[in-house]
């Protein structure tokens, strides 16, 4: 029996490829327990489809077709008959279910091998997912086990093998060479698992979109990666109906943009939606930055998509637009631009030397920040140290001046200390900090995924009112605060008058503006009023598109205060907006009746999200279907492209300098797993392994042969 067991162990690989035509050789069976009788015998007439047994002679009984009914001891005549007859498929199926076939040992070994491989792949999949979520590199310089530079993936495998017996056994088989030719530890398997995980996540997202009845919006943004390849981030925004209604913005991957024209980007996004099985006809919103190729009225992406689907309403990115508002305000005044130039010089002189930076840290608790050229609202962080610790920064400059031996640095520190101690600089600090704080607060709120159109419009109107109020009273307030800052620095709070240039004037029919003789009045007119007025007018102009979209859906929140005629007109306008080619998302007449008969609200002012939550709690979606649909579409509209911008942060972490040769498929897969990690944690590893087995023919044999035989 020992030699027989060894032979059967060696023939396991051939047993895994067993075809249905192979019949167990009953005449070679030595183990009588396989055929132990466990049930009473049946007559041949009771077995449908049974072959006629030998005619009984003497003590011989008819042989049943059910192996469970065979006698305990088989005679030579019965053995000969069984060999001549051969098993039927029904008999083989019964044997497989009862585990009494001649290849019982082989099937047990095959089942054990199947369980082992599934356990190994489960652990490998978990390791890949864990590394992808943390944005860590998987591969190293080599792919050899127990070498110093074999990468994070193999190091995680080695660490798990120290405590996990299954992984330890697998590595022992790999080292001994007794495992199959596939150890499933190479980079090809890593790519397969990454692709399978990301595909499962994308499938779950698409199912969520389908459950939302395909109402969705698209968010696009572009940026170059470390290898100077233009990456297009694709985000889809939906109102998920799982449990309670809530807004979700799903990252769908990166697309390599070979061209940045509106026509090419339009073709890319439509192709991607078609691959995902999401019809573009159900798109109800689109949001991009303020680039000409994206928001162009004639050849931009939004214009081209509106031609195909007028119901895909365009809303420019609110955060990017607020950034342009501050940029417009700064460009209108020389004092405004020169102020940020001084801030940059302050950061440069301290950050260029570790000794000077240590001096700065000894004096201040809020260090200086370098401001980004393209993110003006973030400059409030660079203004904040000067607003609250201007005296300490000036003392640090004086200490640098006294201790440095470099004459250029000494002169620069002296010049900056005089500028920081001036009343003009303190006044500009107060004005810029107050204005940037208000705008940054609005920008941060607009970047929230739960932000929707009505809240964004209300927030912008409030910001505009705050700026107008600040223009009326802020100048006097800023003077008082600037004087306090000067007192902390022990400098005189006097605004020095600059020398007026005298230029020769030629004859003109229009008189020139007389120069201001009062320095304070000149600062108010040429700096304060210019900056505030430019910001206020830019908000009105640049957010006109968002305001128009908000007016179309304003009836959904303003209906308690509307008259019947005005309510009817706004409902009809909304119905016209959501109508295209004979198809409409709602019936405007029924919407009017639903709004008139809507139950009393717990509050007079409720947002769109609060309204749809109220309807869901009261189960009113079927009673007021048009109002429910209108709320879902309004919440689907995006306000910013912040989610696409967040994906760029992951892009920099995943495709770094050392990983710049990463393929596009691997980059997209890792980004999808990392950004949508909450969805990925809900995916069952068994589904991943089944899909992996279907792709790998060899592994499919190891894992699924026994299951297929059981089904037969």
C-alpha cells in the first residue's frame, strides 16, 4: 500500500487533467471499504436505465447499479461483469458524491491542492491590495526570494511566511522546486491581481450608477505626470440610493491624453463611458476647469458634449474660479503685487540657509510658507505669520543682519526689516488676510463632495455680501489693526508719502486726474478700493454660469414662498431644460401639483440634500416621483473638480521618479484601488480568485476540476 500511495501521489498531476471518459478500474480495487453496503438492495426493475444483470444461479443475487448496494465481498464473476459493463455516468456521479470512487485518494489530494492554492492566492491578493492602498511600490530590483532588494511585495510574502503555515509551506515548495512551474510571485501575477481588483471596484461603481437609474455627471481634469505624459482624470458623480440618499464622486481611472484639444478629449470620455456600459444620454452635468479647451463656447469639451446631450448642464469649477477672482483682484493694484513679492523674499532669505531658518524658528511659532502661483486663495497661509507675528519676524531679520557675514544677505535683511516695519506693509497685511480668509473659507466648503448647486450659490452670495460690507467699513478697521502691529514693533505708524513725479503734459480736451496729495487717501483709492471692487465684480462675472444653473433648479427650494403663477413658470422652465428629442425626465404639470400638495416641511429653509433625505425618511419617493427625480438631478450636478484634483495627489505618490516607467494599465489599476479603497474592502477575495482562475488555464485546472466533476 505504501508503494501504491507513492505512485498515486506522483500521478496527481495527470489526475488533475482527468477527462470524463476515464473509468475507474474496479478489478484493481483492493480496499473493500469502498464498497461497503450501506443500504438495502434493489431489484433491477426498480433501477431505471439499469443494464440487465447476470441471471441468478444458486446463491448469486442480481447486481444493483448502485455501488452502495453491492455485496461486501465481490466474487470473481461479479468483478468480471463489472469490468465488462463499465460504469455509467450516473454511477460515476454517485461515486463522486459519496467519495467511493477508485480514485478517491487522487480526488482527496486534488481537493487539498485546490484548497491550498486558493489559500495562497487569497493571501497574495490581500498583500497586493494592502500595498496599493498605501501607495507603495510592489516590485524591487530583483524577483528572487530572500534577497535584500526584491521589493515590498516579496518582503510582505516573506514576513507572512514567518507566522503563517500556508505561506511558509508555499515558499518551501518554491525553494525546493517541488511546486508547479508557476509560483504566482512574479510581476505578471501582480499585474493580473491589480487588474482584477480594479475591475471589480469599477464594476461595483457601475452597479451603483445603474441603481441610481443612470443619472450621473462627469468631472474631468488634466495634469502632466513625472514622465511628462498628460493624464486625464475621470470622475463620475451620482446620488447613491443605497440605504439613505447621499452624494458620491467615484474615480474611474486615468486616461492618457495624447492631445489636449477639445475634440480629442471629447472622444476619449465618450469612448470610456461606452467601455463602462454607461450611456452618455443619461448624463445630466459636467464640470471642468476654466481652460479654453474645456469650457470654450464653440470648440470646448462642454460645447461639444452639449451638442450631443443638451441636458448635460455645464458648471465651471467653483474653487478654480475663486482662485481667478483673487488673481484678478491682485492684478489691479501695484501695491498688491509688490506685497506678495516681499513675502516671497522673506521666505527665500530664511529658507536658503539652515542657520537662518533656525533663527526664524526661535522667534516665531508659525513659520513662513511659500505660496503657489496658481493657488491664490492658499496665500492666506503665507500672510498669516505676518498678520499675527510680524514683530517676531522683524526681530529675526534684525538678528540675521547682525550675525551674517555675507554683505548681500546683510543688505537684504536690512531692507526687508525696514519694509516689514512700515505702516504700509502692515496695512496691506491686514487687508489681504481678511479678504483671503473669507475667500478661502468659501473655497474649502465648495470642495466638499456633498456641496451642491443651491448651497454653492448661497455661499457665493454670502461671500459677495461680506466683501461689500468690508469695503464699507474695512478700511477704518484695517488702519486700527495696522497701528497695533506697528506698536508691537516699536515703529511709528505713519504712512510715508512717496515723491510725486512731474511729467510734461500735452494739450488735451480731457483733463487728467489730479494726483493725491494725501498718502492715506491714495492708499485707499489705489489699493483698498481696487482690490475689493475687483474681487466683487469678478465673483458676479465668473459665477454667472453657476448662478443660471441654480436659478433653473431654484424652484425646488424656493417653492414655499412662490405664487402659483411664478411656481408654474419655473416648473415649466425646469421641464424644458430636462427635455430633449421627445424625452423628458419629468412632467412639469405634475410637478406643479406635487409641489402644491407637498407636506409641511420641518423647516422653511431646507437644502436639496435635506429635502431628498426628508422624502426618503417619509417614503415619499413614489408619491411625488417628479419632485424626487428633480431633486436627484439637481444633486447630481457638480460644483468643483476637487475630486479629480485629489486624484493628482495619488498620481504623484504612485508614479514617482523611481517608478516613472510604470505602464498606463498598472497606474490606473493602482490608482483605482487606492482612491476607492472603501469599495475595495467590500469585495470578496473568492470572486477575485475565480476570475483569476478563468484567466489562467493552468490554475483553472488546479482549482476548478473537482468542482466541474461534481457538477457532472
